[in-house]
């Protein structure tokens, strides 16, 4: 009897210690404003260089959960419209006062023209992701750095855009607190279509499907209307987080452009028990 009980408890101990916690980045509703964060093969066509920042914070009882990212990119375009792109990317998901998940990547992409207003691009990103636990001295703390990377490809034809990417491609794993954490590989599928309704009005739809290996797959659908490419207003539906409202403005500063976007994730139709209310703010500066 004692031997049987020992075997049972020993098995449970091994099971508990072998548990793996999967790590995925925060999912921005406004990802389409900075497509590079979900596909390293993205090459912008409307600027030579670009700075973009994104911030997301939950509201109410979860207001200490926040994410932010900064992206800087430079495009070197040839006379035949082929282009090389160099990009650096930093982000951090902050889960309360004690957990941080910073990421840093170098990104290279290359775009080639296939026909008039048609291009194909591909890119690689490589860097690291860190999982950092800090707590009062009476409890455990730990720090883990893992290699990380992504690969992506995009296709553009006039006002149509599509892309597929493999994120966290290395499937890296670490053990910062005697409990494994793993950057499981997942996939993003992107579609975007813009249609002119009149000389001053446009309608754009954005679609992203995220295929996750151990979580429920995520769907993000966005519909926006724009006026003279200055003001945009629209809404989004996310399969886990519900409905969102989105508004943005873009202004010319000489040859350059400045972009500001605000989004409110309402939590309406959310599948989460406690809702998912949050705000997002995007800021971009494009150099032409």
C-alpha cells in the first residue's frame, strides 16, 4: 500500500513539475496600422522611413496589465521598385507589478515587383524574448532569456494585401522558476482590401486569423471608413475580446506625415468571464 501511494504521489509530482506555460504576445486590435508586428515580411510603400509606437492598457481592476511597442524601419528602394528594408522592434507585455515579457528583434525584408502595382515581399526577424518575474523578497523571482524569431511573406496587388507568417519560430523553452515556459510557434494569416466609394471616401476591411497550437484560435475583423485619407472611423470584432471602436487622424507635415489612432475595446460580446475592456493608442511618424 505504501509503495502504491508513493508511486501515485511521485507521478503527480513529476506531472506538476513538467507543466509548460505557453507565452504569446499581446494581440493589438489595431495591428493593421503597424503590420510589421504580426508579419516581418511587411514592407511599407508610402514612406522611406518610419517610427511607430503602440500602447495598450486594460481598464478597471486590470489596469496594471499593459503592453507597449516601438518600431523603427528604413526602406532602401531601387529604381525598379525592388526594396530592402531594415527594422528594429522592441515590445513589452507587463502583467501587473511583477511580470514583464520584453522582446527585441532585428528584421530584414525584401520586396520585388511582379507587375505594375503588384509586389511580393518576404522577411526574417531574429532576436530574443525575456520572461522576468520579480516579487517581494519572501517569494521566488526569476529571469529567463530565450532566442526568438519569425518569418513572413506578403503579396500586394493594387488595394489588396495578404500575408502569412510564422511567429516564435524557434519554439524556445526555458525554466526561470522551476516551471517551464515556452514560446510556442504560431501562425498569422492576413487579408486587407480597400475600396474607393468616391473621390474622398474609402472603405477598408482588415482580417487576421491567428492559429495557436495550445490556445483557442483568434479572429480579428476590422472595418474602417476614411475621408480624404485624413480621418478614419470604424469598428472591430475579436473572437475572444468582443467589439471595439476605432478612430484615427493622419496629417501632413511638409513631405512627412504624422499619424495618431485611438481604440477602445468595449468587452461587449467578449467570451471572457470578466470582460476585456482596454484602450489602445498608436503614434506614427513617416518620413518621405
